C-alpha cells in the first residue's frame, strides 16, 4: 500500500511543469533625458516579448540585450514588441533588455503585461512579475 501511495504522489507531483520566469523592472531613470532602462531577469532563453509602458506620450525603445540578440523592436501606442525573424533568443540571465526614450507625460512610468507576454522559442509564456513604477 505504501509503495502504491508513494508512486501515486510522485506521479502527481511530476505532472506539474514548472514554467519559466521573468522579472522586468525599471532602472537608470533620467527625467531630464526622458529615458529609462528596462532590466530583465529571466531563467530561460526569451524568444519574444510584448508589454505595455505608461508614463510616456511618445517614445521609442531599443538597445540592450534585445539589440544584442538581433531582435526587431517596435513601439506604438503604449506597447513594446520584440522578437527575432531568425529565431534568435535572449539567453537566460539578467541585464538591460532595452532603453525607452521619449516624452514623459507627468505620470508614473510603469510596466505591465497588458495583452502581451514573454515567451520561449516554443511559444510558451513565462510567468512575469514587474518591479515598482518610477515617478
């Protein structure tokens, strides 16, 4: 009976797949220049990302590990989207994902997932957490 119960518990616990994690936070805020870095900590390679930023009325995004990986990054409205046409990924680790630069609108600068995601090369979404807003 104990062997059966142990096997059942092991089978149950192994059925849970632990997903990849990513944390995005804001660093190096320069109010005068209208810029802020998005810092990412990810435990698996990232194949694409889409998230929202508030606090800017007009902005662009680029540089960082997204540029190093050859990602195409675009921004519009309040959304930032990045991916690679060649299938490249951003390696697991931590560092500046990209820099946002534009016109601050007087609100706190914040990141959120909105309708977006951070995903791996299989299209599986990461569990994403966000750091504090900057004002």
